[in-house]
C-alpha cells in the first residue's frame, strides 16, 4: 500500500512539473525551436560559429564577426513545425552588443523548397533595439508571415552580421508559433 501511495505521489509531482513547463513562455504558443547552444540539434554545426565563455546562459552563444557573416542556421520544413498554417511567429532571444559598431540582425527566412530562393524575410535589427552595450539584453518580436507560404517551404533562423564592424552574440533563442 505504501508503494502505491508513493507511486501516486510521484505521478502527481510529475504532472505538476509538466504543467509548469507547458504553461511557461508565451501563452498559446508552440515552440518551433529553443536553444541555449549547449546543444545544437537542428542547427548546422561549425564550432567556429560559437562563442565560448561569454554566453547569457551556459558556456556557448552564437556569434557573427568580421570573419563570420552568418551564424549557425536553424532550418526546418514548415509542415514539420506544425500541421496547421502558421500566421504569426514570435522570435525572442538575448543579445550582447559590445559597442554601437555591433549591429546585426536576428532573422527568419521562408525559403522555397524547389528553388532555394527566399520568399519572405524579417527579423530583429539589433542596432535599433539594443541600446545598452556590454550587457545581455532581452529582445523579442512578433512576425506576421505572408498568406502564400506553404507547408513544404523551409523556415530558417540565423544571426546575420549585416553591417556590424564589431562582434555580436546571441543566446537563448526561441521561435514560437503564436495562435
């Protein structure tokens, strides 16, 4: 009998834990990807695109600098992200800009699967939203996708150096479908 009570208690604790995880973050959101870059599953992997030791959490953050125009890139078929049509996504992360020369853009692209051409692109222009240099700043943006996107197109997420002449770091990235 004690074992049964213990088992039921553990199951109840597990349910509470699962409810807290499901309830955290954006209300009504389905996460497409969330990464603190301690693991890079789903992202192309090249250690040169990671910065070690200056991360917002853990040890690693993605970076762009004079030698790296783009960061690691997340790439997924839209139909794998959700079976329903995506209308709005929320992009959020923590950004570190050491100076006003560090601008860059954390962006998404919708790519045509047949031609590999971009059909849509938008993102967060870091130089416009981050005004505190030398510290981690939370950034977020809702992005409305065009009506003509399809389930076979790809969604990509990456950091782009753009016109930055100083390095840029981004960590704890989350891309969610807003419902």
